[in-house]
């Protein structure tokens, strides 16, 4: 007992000697806690509450039944990362925004379970969200955005099957409606770009032109054959007909008296009876035949050129007619395809319109599965930092630290004194 009292007195003496260390440590820690508490931004919190009604469905036997999920499931749904990201995107537009992890750490979700023994059952649940932050306005906006997105994302989980199909049917209905309008617009544009009546008129006109060219070509070919035969006959007749005739005759009386009056010698007078005069006369029949041959040749050449022109035009017209007929067939086939697709879409549109009406009625008859029963408000009183708690904790910890430091310093001083005393107690030889 005496040894204990001695040791306790030593402890108290050590603490008294190191009282300034304990005091300074305490003051520094408390001052630091106060400075940190006052330098930190004020923390606010706001709350919002949702009442979740379980889905009700009529079973085969006519009994009304339904279940709810476990509380952990609701908490997982409430703190889903994509849901929090949507809330952040709604509240923060362009400026610095918190991350999903930071926002999740500042949120607390609580689910008040039903008092029924057979939980989960057909009883509503109360979901409470608490959000902490430094900006009161943003806290309210975040809580509102979270509630809106949570209801929009999860309301269909708590509806009846018919009401759940409303969004799906509506989406399909809108898609079919847009596809139907697009297909009708496509058919309209295709008809404008490829007008079937105009193409049919062009085909009829090309057919008439083709027939007229065909008839005219046959007529010109017959004329050409006839003219070629006539030309051959004329050329043959022209080849047999001489170009000139040669005529021989004696002296006329006027020439004879002229020679006698001249007093010709006897030899010249004796040669007069044998004197013959030849005249060359152009064959009129040959001239006529040659003129007719030239005209026939010109006519044959003209007919050949006309036949060649008509053949070229006939070929071009046939080619254009073939292209137009192929275009007409293609246009008709495309219009038939579009009409079939439009007919199928119209049938789907009518069927989905009926189903959408049924789902709309079922949804209208279904109670709202999630309701906001406590809207968030702008907090006015900060909930942190808690200066008293921080100072108290810092004071307690500083006392422990000061006491520890006091004993450490005492231990170090005692060690130094023992070393010095040991050095002084040795002789000169021992010291050397």
C-alpha cells in the first residue's frame, strides 16, 4: 500500500511538473477545434418523404392481392447511380457539380416498415430521404429532382400488369404512328418524283410515235423498192439507147448550083456525085431517159436517207419506250410495295390504338403508386459543424495527449539526469 501511494505521488508530481505541457496541448487542441469548426462551411439538411403503395391485382379466384419489395431493395432503388446522375443533371446546369459518389455519401434513405406481422404484404411503405449539403437552395432542388425521377423511373414497378403495359404500348403506338406517317410521306414524295399518270401518258405517246414511225418506215421501204426497180429498168433502157444518131445525105440543089456557078474543074465536077455529108443528131429518147434516171437516182437516195432516218428514230423511240415501260413497271411495283407496308402499318396502328385505349383506362383506374407526402423545404438552421462536440472531443483527446507528453518528457529528463550522475560518480581513470 505504501508503494502504491508512493507511485501515485510520483505520478501526480510528474503531472504537476508537466502541467504546462498538458495545458498548452489542451489549449492548442481546443483552439484548433474552434478554428476548424468556425472555418468549415455550415451544413444543412432537408428531407422528403414518399408513400409507396404496393401493386394490387385481382387473382383468378377474385381475391385482391399484391406484394412489396424488401426495404433494402427500396434503398438500392433510391440510391441508384443513374437516378442520382439524372438528379444532378437536372439541378446543376454547366457549373461545378458533385459526383455521384459524393452525393450518395451525403444522402440517407430510411424505409419505415409496416407493423403487420406478415411483412411484406399489401401495406404502404414510407420512404424518407435526407440530404446534407452547404447550399440550402440546391438541397431542396436536389430532393425535388430526386423525388420526380424516382417516381418517373419506379412508378411502373408498383402498377398492375395492364397499367404497366401503358408505356410500352404507348411507345410502340408512337413508333408505328411515326413509321406510318413516314411511309405515307415516302409514298407521296415517290409519287411526286415518279408521277405514274405522266409516265403512262409518255408511254402511250411513245407507242403512238413508234407505230407511226413503223407505218411510215414500211411505206418508205415500199417506195424505195419501187423506185429501185424503176431505176434499174431506166438504167437498163438507158444502156440500150444510143446517145447520138448519125445522118448521111448528098448535096442540096442550092449547093450544086453554087458549085456550078463557081466554074469548078472537071475533076471536081466528077467528084460531086460521090460527095456525102454526115450530120450527128442527139437522141431525144436518150436525153429523156437520162433525165428520168437522174431523177430516179435522186429519189432513191432521198428514200434511202428517209429510211435510215426513220430506222434510227424508230430504234431511239423503241429504246425510250422500253425504258419508260420498265420505269412504269418499277414505279408500279414500288407503289404496290409501299401500299402493302402502309396497309400493314395501318392495321398495326389500329390494333395498338385499341390496346393503348385499354391500357389508358387501366392506368386511370389504378391508384397512384408513389406519392410525395412530405415535400422538401429550404433549410434555415444549420445542422453542422457541431462546435460543442468537436471542442469536447478535441479537449478530451488533448488531455490524454498532454498527459502522455508530460510522462514522455519526464522520462527523457530522468534518463539525462541518470547519465550525468553516472558520469560524475566515476574516477579520473574510469573517465579516461
